[in-house]
C-alpha cells in the first residue's frame, strides 16, 4: 500500500443548505480517529460509509456535529496583552510561585 505524504492527505467536506447530512472524505489520521470515535459512540449522528485504499475514509455526519470556525488575526495590541498575561499567570492561568 502506498503511503500518502502530508501534502496528499486531503479532507473534502460536502454539504448543502438542506437538512441533509454532510459527507466527509478524509485521509487525515487524526480526523479519522475523531470521526471513528464519534461513530462508535453516536452511530445515529455519524457513520463510516466506506473505506477506499488511498482514497480515504468516507463518513456521513449530522451537520450539527461539524463546525467551521473562521477567526480574524489578532491585533498587535491583543498579542502583546496576551503575552504579558501568559508571562504573569502561565499557561493554566495560575500565578507563578516564587
């Protein structure tokens, strides 16, 4: 079996604005693990449809389970304030002891 490079590992998402479920085809191992776990725990919301060698895994997923999050870039001021906060409180929000 041919091993895909990271550049060749694609994810395609097909959906429309009706209540139909989404179709997802992916070669991304992390996404495959997440969707497989979702399908095992909630088979009514996510199903593995088929697996094709080098074409990927095909899932049918309830549209309410997938979110595409678009963010704007942070301003320099916001980045500076967050950096100062992180230096003072650390990654978990705890004050440094010492």
